[in-house]
C-alpha cells in the first residue's frame, strides 16, 4: 500500500468534511441577523436568532450520528466502501442544501444539512485509517496532518463562500460538490479493495450494538469522553458564535468574516503540522499534562473574545488555533495507543462523536443565551475548557502508577 497516497486521500476527505460543515458559516449570519425578512429567518414567526441556532445545530446532529456509527461500521465492513459511499452521498447533500437556500425553504434546508452532516461523519474513518496503518511517531504526525486538514476545512469552507457568493448562492456548494466527487475518485485509487466481510449480523444489529458510544462502558474512555466534551464545548462555542459576535460587535459582512476565518485557520493548520513534529515523542503522563495546558490556552482565547473588545477579540480569534491544534495533536495519539484494543474506528469515532455532541450542546444552549447576549455563550464555553484543563491535570495524577513517574 502506498502510504503517501493513503495519507493524501485521508487528508483530502477530512478537509472536505469540515468544508461542508463550515461552508454556510459566513452565509448564514447575514441571512438571520441583518434584519431583512426572508423565507429562512421568518419561518413560523420564530425569533431569527433562535432559527439561526437551530440551523447551526442540525448539521452537527447529523455529524454526531455519522461519527458514532461510521467508524465502528468501518471496523466491520471496511474503510473503502464506507468512505466512497459517504463522499458521493455528501455531494448530493450539498446539492439539496443549495436548492433549499434558493427556494428559501427553512425545513428543506434543515433536512439537507442533517443528511450532509450524517455522511460527513466519515472523519472518524479517516483518522482510523491513519491510526491503523501507522505507528509511533509516524502515527502522531499522520494524525496531526489529518487534523491539519480538518482545521484547513474551517478556512477553505468560509473562504470558498466569501469568494464565490457574489456569483450566486449556489456556486459555493457547486464547488464543494466537484471537490467531493474528485476526492471520492482519489480514495477509490488509494484504498485497496478489502476482503469480503464475514459479518453475518444485519447492518442494523451492527449499528445498534457496536457504535462508538459502547466505549463508555469502560472507565478510562468514559473519563476521557467527559473531559473532551467539556474542552470541546469551548471550541464549539467559539466556532459557532464568533461570526455572530463579529456581526454584532463590528458589523462584519460575509466577506470580512471569511477573511478573519482565513487568518485563524491558516495559523491553526500550520500549528497542526508543527504539533505533529513536536508532540510525537510525548507519551503517558506527559501527554496529559501538556493537554491540560493546551485546554487552558483554548479557554483563554475564547474568554478574550467574550470580553467584547473588538481588537482583543480579533487577536484571540486569530491565535485560537494554536492551542486547539496542539490539544488534538496530544490527545488523539495518546488515545489511539491506549485504547487500540477497542478498534481504531470505534476510538476515533468516539472522539468525533464527542466533538459533535459539544457542538450540538453549545448550539442549543447558545440559541437561548444569545437572546440575552452573544458574549455569554462564549463565556460559558471558556469556563468549560478551563474545567477540562483542570481535570486533565487531576486525571494525570490519578493514572500516575500506570503511566510512570510524573513531575
């Protein structure tokens, strides 16, 4: 197997999964917060900000289900068929999303975003491929590159929207469709055909009994789940609501939001590459110690945005990606090594599921809190990441006998 081609395909599919999630981010805030009535923000005469929060949450709901099921299913039925099916299916989901926006149909938009998120939950399969085919420092670097691709998607999606939206609201989604089809072709070339599965259970039985959340039956994966859930709440609050904060605090439009996002994601992508090299030798208690510090770095960045000062917030938004990239580069390889016996698809599926749960939770909580003040959502997220860092340091001390001597 050509490992370089495999890594390229995994990175491209990871990139496009977050492109799909982030593509509407610069498009939606002006539609819901500009004050001009349309079929999307006037649905059933509900508050536009509430509709905005629901629109943000529904894609992660699909991602949640996809991440929970697709990784473990790929452990049983193979990475190749599931990656190809989800890539081409997500392309169809983008087409339906564009149609819903043209028709200004809020219900159809919600359905389309849910279906697209469901299929783009294949990121856990991409991570499982790398965790399975690489070992040691190469695994850390490979996962960091895949993480960098995920982060880059948060740049490419909004940038694509900002640069092409002037040609029509359908154009950004058309570009994403073409890219997904090409990525599917590359994956077909990169991934070898796998032996036919000997699984005799039905698809429903496998999905029901072998989903990623089954790992929560085990003590250590369950502890990591709750720690990451808190840490990711800070990340999700930031991702979902800093564009709205920019609209309210600085009257930013879609193009200017996209430019800020480009700066932030460019730094985050570069940080992921650097983190893969720097953190490759971290093991055991050292990994948890560093992860705790990086969680606190995330909390600090989100809190600086919550303060409400435009220039401080812009600096924090731009630099947010550094602690976020290092946090993932530290925790994911540690989990892949420590929990490998459960299957890499399930392990990476649980980590993707955790992020999706945090995204849904903060979108729903935020839909209520923004009715009071958008900064309140960011403050809650910062507090959650602060707790995650504190808990990681405590867990490190609890695991000291198993992980070796710690300072």
